[in-house]
C-alpha cells in the first residue's frame, strides 16, 4: 500500500537492493544502440589573459532498449542509478509497456552498462547525452523516471530542456547533496582494489571479487548488485564500469548542479520509507526548483524502491500518469 506524505518522518534504516523481481512478460520488439566515445574538445593553449571557457559538452551514443507501444501517449524513459544499468528496469519496463500500452525506453548511462566510456561524468554530460538521444528516437516529450543518479540526470534535463519532459519522477533522490548518507565512495575504492588478473573463469573472478568486497560491503545483495558489472573482455575479467571516471567525479555525482531556473511540469518525488536519501530538510529546495512537486512514500522500501517493492513502485508510476 502506498502512503502520500507531505513531511518525511519515518525512521531510516540501511540501504541495499533486494532480489525482488517480476515474472517474465511478453514484450514488443526492442532496439539497441551503442557506439564509440567521441574525443573531448580541448581549449587551445595561449597567453590570452581572459578566462578560458569550459569546452562544450559532447554527447556519447548511449546503449538503450526500446519497447514498442502507442505513439499517442508520451513514452516512459527509465534512467538507472550509480553502478546500475538499463537491465535494472527490465521487468518493470516490460510490465509497464504491457499495462499502459506506451513505448518504454531503458538507457545505459555513460560509463555504465554497454554505453561508451568517457572521462566526463558530470550531470551536464549525462543530460546532454539524453538531449541528443531522445529526439533522435522520436521520444519527446517523454515521462522521465530516474532513480538516484538517474533521478538527478532527469531533474537537470527537465530544468534545462523542459519542452522535452512531459512529466518527471525522481526516485529516492533530491537536488541536494547526499555525501553524508552514502557509502558509494567506499564501494568504488573497494572495486578498484580487486585484482582479477589470474582468474581462469568468470565464476572464479566473481567469487574472488565477492570475497574482496565483503570486508567493505557487508550486504550480500549489494555485493551481488555490484558484481553484475563484472564481465569478460578479450579473455580478461574487468569491471564494465569506468571506475576511474566515477572516482574522479564522485563528489559531483553525489551533489547537484546549482540551478536558478524551474521546471513547472508535473513532478513526483518517490521515496523509500526506510531510506535516508530524502530527509525533510531537502523539501524547500525541491519546491524551489519544482513548484508542482508531489511527495509520495513507499513503505518498507530502501533506496532501491523499484527493487524492494516493484508492485507498489509501478502503482505509484501509473497513479501519477492518470
């Protein structure tokens, strides 16, 4: 059961993804796209005393899966969180495509999943990737649904290009810095420290990585979530995440770019009842940037609301679309 709230007063407990999932459902044909990373622009050297402008953000061709549906209604676009991939929303995307009849897009963020690696991991860059992709696919205006890091990307895109966003759902995240409530820096450091050079199989590499991560990450479900990023490439076992870029930009990922504009479209902030990512103190900034924001709590859900309580999550999405 969902509970509508205006003040968030439930106790906060630990976070971690659940193993909950949907049964497989029939789906419409899907499409995918990938590509190579464009080289970032650099400013020419010189003695000009004027301040050097930052190079323009260059989009990368994101990997995606598109489920077919009726073109008359705005499509649903799902953006995953840090360390995730488009596969995190597979079951939910299939179910919502079937239940709503809408087109549903799931996307790998840059430096995640099957999307290209890039040294730039800013929210401006991730927003630019979507500004490039969504019109190409004819999916604007859309309903943007972003979890955690993906929620902040969705927020920024709505603020920058409101004409592309029919409505917005931010899942267990706000436009306020969250460093104090996150163990993510420790996760990145632990993953970078794992040496899998001598492992003979993917299963042995995952076993080794799980053992190495256990000292830092006690949650078995969190370790299993991270281990979905361990893959074999040219006979070597590596993290498909660009951990160097994540480590370099983690402070920016855990914050939100300062913005003055507002997004006046319908907006839902959906939080987990057991999560610590959306405290009451964030409410004024949410209302400043998103004056039509509604707040809704999913009881008994951690930060990974869609994984812990998938049926309640889908009910919240469909209720907001109605």
